[in-house]
């Protein structure tokens, strides 16, 4: 037989319960409006393989309770890619590999739940903090390449290796890296230009957008200097994509900032609004650097809701008070 009960608590307890429930609802609602951090990795556990395929990303929940929100990294081509120790940094080492290229790939969401910018104001922001060592003096290439992509399921890596050709969509930066910038487009925004192809190896797979974000012959990158990439993409009211890619640190481009902003009014099927991958391809230490030490990789979006710890605590408190009342009247 169903048994009804009346919540009977002292006035102070009833007030506290009401406040707890109200605050819980408010915090959960705030979580849907503001940015949610889905990856925030500093390699506290000393490995770069968590979580393994087919999960790929902790997606805002620290499932192994190590203090980081992780996504796995896959290394292909020249050199190595491993954390130096617990707490990082994540070291990509090209020492002695000359002009041989490398690829570094991470999937910041599970395959089934990519970041999709479906509504006006939806955004994704990728932050990469790194320190290069043994930066070359000067070259004329665009051999420092990185991109935010959507990777087809069949193209996702499950072990170290270079990603293969597939129907990737998204945007990239083709940059020059040297102590002095030596290319006429040293920080160039690109959009996928082919229906299928390798991610970053072939420049012909990409089409240039807008203007370059730095100036030829200006100061470039310095060994031992920390640089921060902040890549923000936001869907606008006209169903276009506002793109802002900024690299800061040292005296890059003379004033410490290389930046390109562009509105893609027609993202179409090659740019798109869906993203799950961050990929990098330095085409050899002779035209980039020998070592890249990454101290932070972070991805934020407002398209994913992860309840905040405070919300969980208040919800738990409210539930406990209600349970106490039920036991008293059982």
C-alpha cells in the first residue's frame, strides 16, 4: 500500500532545505549558460593515454579522480610524445630527426558526442600552452600547422600513428616558426578544401581564409619562452562562424601576439559546426623546434552541461534532509 507522508521539519530546517533546493536549481541552470570545461589536462597522472578508445575523452567528468580532465594523445611520424613525469609537461621530442615530420592528435570528445554549435552563441574554445626548445633561426615554410577538426569515426586512431586520409572537416592554421618570421603568410587561417584527404600533411587540402595574422620579417618564436594558443569559434545569428585564433608570448610578431579573426559566412560541409579533434603537424625540427613542452591543454564549450560540484553537494544535502524526514515518519 502506498503511504503518504508530510515533510515535517523545524522551521529552520525547512528554510535550509528550500534554500538548498533553490540554489541547486540555480547552479544547474547557470551550468547550462556558461562555459563548461570538457578537457583540462596538465598530465598530473604522468600518462597521455587516458581514457582509451572508444571513450577518448573524460568530457567534463574526472572519472579517475586525478585532478585532470583528460583526452588521449597519439603520436605519429618522427620523434616521441610522452609526459616527462607526473605533473607534466607533455613532451614532444623531435631531437635528431631533421626535416622528418611528426603528427600529434587528441580527441577532446567521445565520437558520439562531438561539440556541435547548433544555436546562435554556441562556441568552442581550445587553449594550448607550450614552450619550444631549439627553435630554428629562420625558414620560409608554413611547417608549423595545427587544426580544430571533426574526425570521422573510421579515421580515429586507437594507437600511436599518423591519422589517415578521410572526410575531415574544420579549420587550421598554417604558420611559420623561426626566431624571425620568414614567410609572407606566417600565421594563416585555412579551411578544409577537399571532401577527403590527410589532415595536415598536404597544403592543397586547405583553402586560405581572410588575412594573415602576423607579418613577415617580424620577430618569431624563442627557445624557452611560453606561448599560449587560444582558438575560439562562435556560431553567429546569421548562421555563420566567427573565428578568432590568437597566439601570445614573448615578442612574437614584435608585440607578443599573432592573431587572425575571420567570419566564415558559409561554413558549409567542409568547415562545419561540429568539432572533436585537435591536431598538430610540425614538419621537422629544422623548420620548427626540437622540443615542444605542453603544460596545458584545455577545451571549453557552452553546448555541454556538466553539473558543478557545488550543485551536487546541495542536491545531496536536500536529499539527505528529505530522507531524514521520511525515516522519522515511517
